[in-house]
């Protein structure tokens, strides 16, 4: 099995796309249960060694997920946003490296005059949430742009040229472009010539058949076309809403983790320490709960997939249908937050 096939495996895809969310959820509740708020005893008291092991392990696991996601993004050859994929992969690699380097670094912490080798672990995780926020902001911008027709058409023609260049199936995309072009022309007939010329300019001459397919009968619009276009626009609006929600959660996550990182360097008895701890825990707990609420079906399906792969004795992995199911990403229809 080649590297790309390995990265297409359902479990690898799940860990790449959603492993950090599970790590965040578990780690956040660990923070809540082990925190000492207003001089009260923590719900769970662990030895210093166990606390260090869990904290560093949490960061290392998150860094590992970042590396897996970066590998998946670099191996992805079917997505037309190749430059964006490489930038996102680079950010994930940097995030993973800094999580491994800063989470436990006695040399650096000694140089900085810090008492413990793990004093930068919280700051490291907060930095990783900043890069998550940055990526979420880019995705929000992209989905917002595509609510407007002209940016949407530009992106779809770019995607179509990529598919044609690499020999990928493009019929569904062609029909989608025709559908929205028909709708735009029905609303603004004066744009017909401009739209047709845009398509002619963007599609290479050696794909004349695709050019003709895109521009023929654009003024003909049936009731079915109208309903299909409404569905398409609904999908675009939903993608924007999902991205906006994701961006909001990433913003709150970054702010909460930053407050917890700052709290680590404050005297426990001060009011500032108490306030940053309470607000930080409340914010990150809300984000973790929101992850679970928005993705409960996806999380349930993912956990079921992992259980079936490793623990269920009633499944025959040699059954072609079961093997195909286990190699699929059962969460692909759910938005990721």
C-alpha cells in the first residue's frame, strides 16, 4: 500500500481532521478537574509527575495530529487549491514542531529563568490555537467571497481548469457552473455576453467542447433549474454559516487558552490569577461543549468506526463491503469545527 493510500484510510483521515478536537475536549475537562479555583482544592489531585506527563502528552498528541494533517494536505492531489494546501500544511508542521519543542524543554526554560521544564507548555498550546484561528479566518473569507456570483464563478472556473488538466471527473462541476450562470443571467440578462466571454477567456481553446457545453442555452431556465439553484445557494450560505461558527469557536479557544497560559505565570493568591483562570476555563469549556454539540453525530460515528475496527469481533475485515466501509471517512458529510 503506497503512502497516499495509507493517508486515505478512514481512521487516518479521521485523526487528521478531527483528532485535535478530541484532544481538545479531553484536555479541557482535565484542566477543569485539576484546577484550584479561589484556593479551593481541585476535584482531582495528581502527583506533579503525573500532571507533567499528562500535560506534555496532551501537547505531543496534538502535535502528532498536526503532522498527520500536514501529510494528508501535502498528499492531496485532487484539490484545486494546491497553494493553499501547502500553506496550511506548512502552518500545521510549524505548529507540531513548536508543540514538541516548547512543551518540555529544560534547556530553554533554564535559559529563560523559568522554574520548570514544562513552563512553556501552556504558551505552546495557546500558540497552536492561534494558527487554528488563522486558518479558520482564511476559510471564513473564502466562503464569504463565494456568496457573491463573480468570485464564485472565478473559483469554479479555476477548479474546472484543474480538473481538466489532471483528467478528473468534471461533469458535475460543469452542470453546477451552468446552473448558477443561468440563474445570474435570468436576473441580469445584460450580463449574458460578459459571462459567456469570461468562460471563453478562462477555458483553454483545446477544451472547446467544454466551452460550448458551458455557454450553450444559458438563457433557457426551467422550474427545475430554479429549484436546483436555490439548493446550491442554500449550500453556499450554510457553508458560510458553518465557517463563521468555526471561526467564532477558534477565536474563543485562542482567547481562553491564552488566558490559561498567562495564568501559569501569575501568583496563585492574586485576584488576576483567579480571574484569568476562571475566565479561561469557562471559555475553553464552552468551546469544548460546542464542539461536542455541533458534531455529536459525527463524533458518535467516528467512535463507532474506531471501535468496530479494533474491538468488535462480529465484523469480518475480509468482507469487501465491510472493508470498504472501514476505509471510508464516515464523517465527510458533517461540518468540522
